[in-house]
C-alpha cells in the first residue's frame, strides 16, 4: 500500500471513530453524522421491509464483480458520516467486511425514507452523494408511495431526476448495468394513496 492510501485509510478510520462510539448505545435507532450533528432515526418496520425487498431484487441483477452493503458507515468528512440503506460497491471491497467504506467506492446508493429522514434523504444526501460523484441515487419513499431516481451528479446535486409512483417497475441504467425494481409489493404507510 502506498503512502497516499495509508493516509486515506487512516483518515477514514479517524472520522469513523466519531460514530463508532454510538453504534451500540441506541438500539432501534439508525445513527449518522449529518452537517456535523449526530442524527438518530427510529427504525420502523416498513423501512426495514422495504430495504429487504429491494436487496432481494437487487442482488440477482448484479454480476459477481459487485456487492451490496447496508447501513455501513461512509465518512465523507468530519461533518458527514452517512450510512446508506443500500449501496453497491466492488465485491472485493464488500468481502473485506469493514465497518466503514470510502464513499468513492459506491456506484449506486439507495435510501428508504422515514418520516424523520425526509430532509436528509431528499436534500442533504442529494448534494453529498452527487458531490462525491456517485452515479445513481434512488430514493424509495413509503411515506409517499413513490421512487425518485437521480443521476448525472454535479457539485450542487443531481441534474437528472424522475419520480415513479409505486405500482410500476422502476428501471435505471447504471454503471453496474440496467437495474429494475418492482414497486408493486413495497409497503406504503397507511393513509397514502398511490
């Protein structure tokens, strides 16, 4: 490993150590560092079920070159340590089984919205993921019964986006190949009409 890689790994672990102190202190909550603040979101059944259903659809579509991680820390800076619901990274990296990964490994990121994460998922993460150059960002929203696909990352967010109501198939051309998600069986919060 060269000197530059040593610095990157060391920096990654230094930033991640901020969040690792809180990992087991708050069961039932997802913990991230957003805009320099520790953000705890309660985990809801629809959130976890949506992640599981999406993972089950995503995994068979990926070649052996790609792996999936879920809720694993990605330190962007001292002020941003995000834990995507699902992220596609090289399989060789996924097999290392680390507690934190560099965000530049991610090709596709998927977030599932919960009532407490609306701003973070639609605004903050849009800008962070795009600025990092992550090619595709998908937001599945059980609170509204829709999926937003974002692509063409720029410094201020994604330049391309579509919104597809649940009940339809979401198909996205990505750097890892064409991916399709059947949204017909994804859970929707009660009271939302799709």
